[in-house]
């Protein structure tokens, strides 16, 4: 019991004392007892909730241990799914003529880089325009500034619901081809196939 609550516990009032009290004093004692009873019920609830909390904390620790054990089973996925994608301008005589998409995949603790030839500025823009012709919002961004759009869509998502179109296209290629990813045709058509 809370010390403050214990101190406020009203001692037993004998029938003689009740008879000596005025109506106002009797009413005040009844009010006091009602509030005191509420305090006791709340104290009991706190004790029950503390027990529940202890149980939940124990269960959480058990789940964290299980999570740690299961993590061992998925470590290999880090090698398959950890990668970065970057748009690389290729300069010839100081002028950017072509663009490549560089994909760097983690394998066995080291990264392997693969380069996809995208083509010239105008050809990449034309290809992306054809590929996304049914997506007006994306199409508008490509026509305005395909390079900025492309770089943004290559970035690794930071949140679960964040969409990065090119990142996910590459992720699909890596997952679908795994060890044969290096044997894929390294052209723009592999990432953005147009039938």
C-alpha cells in the first residue's frame, strides 16, 4: 500500500461516535471513505498493471532472443540484396556523350561492380519516354529533367513504403538472376525492356 494512502486510512468509528457527529460531519466521513475506496481500487489496478508490464517485458526479451536466433538464418540475404545504383556520365574530350548505370553488389563482404550502358543523353530520354508512356506523372518528370529523376530513383529507400522505381527494377533483376546477374546483357533494354 502507498504510504500516503496508509496514513489516510480512517480508523474504525464506533456507533457511539457516529451518534455524536453532526449530519455534516457524517456526510464528510462518507465522502472521505468514497474517495479512499477509489484510491484503494486504483492502487490495486496499478499492482495488476505492473504485473502485466513485467510479463510483457519478459515476453519481449524472449522475442528478442528468438529474433537474434532467426537472424542467423537470413544473414546470407545481405550478400544478395545489398547493392547500390548510380548514374555515371561518360566524358569524351571533356563533353558528356554517354551514360552508364553502375550497380555495385555486395558479395562475400566485398562489392562487385557492373556497368549497364544506357546510351547518349537523347537516346536515354527517348527510351525512358517510351518505357513510361502510360505513366503521365513519371513521364512529366523525365521530360523535364530525366537525369535528376534517374538519380533520385536509383537511391536506396530509407523507409518501408518509400518507392524508388529504378532501385526496385535492379533489385528484381538481382533476385531473379542471383549468380547469373553478371552474365546479363548490360544494356538499357535489360533494365527497361520495351517489347
